[in-house]
C-alpha cells in the first residue's frame, strides 16, 4: 500500500499534524507558537504545499513578540510540542514574559561594571573559538 506523503495544509489538518514556528531572533526572543492551519489556509489555501512554499511562508510570518521575520519550523502533532526544533530551542523550558524580563535585568546588572568581552573572561573560552 502506497501512503501519500503529508505535504499540504489539508494533509496536516486531516492527519492531526501541526506546524510550529520558532522565532529566529535567538539572542533576544524565545517566542514560539503552533500555527493555526485554518488561518494559514485563508491566506494561502488548503492546497498550499508546505515543503515547496516554506521560504514564502517564512517571509510572511512575523514574530508577535519582537517583530522578527523568517522563523524556523518544526513539524509535530497538533496540541503537543515537538521534541526537537532544530539546533536552537531543543530541551528549553518555557518561561513567562515576566521571568524573561527579570533574567534580562539581572544579566544587565551583573554585566554593568565589566569591560567588553576581549580575550579570556572569568576562565571561559576565548572569543571567536
């Protein structure tokens, strides 16, 4: 029996699969979301081939938190988070916006009196290696 590959938005919907978008502004934003297929279908149609149109879709999507474009995608089952999302985001814990702001303020306070990172820093690796 030949099983048809899952390529179109309709295929994703029928099989209960999902497309997750991860903000590619890695150092500033950790936002991710499961894309709503019914909203995508309004714009590109249910016959939209995700694999052929992935770059087109990435160019149209904008992060609702930081405004960055071109997210990375992970495919999975609807309602569950993908176990792996590429090189960034694998194994990360989801934090609230308040917690992220608190971490950023703490990081800025710790770095306030330091010189820019040149050479070795506190026994760490050399910059650029």
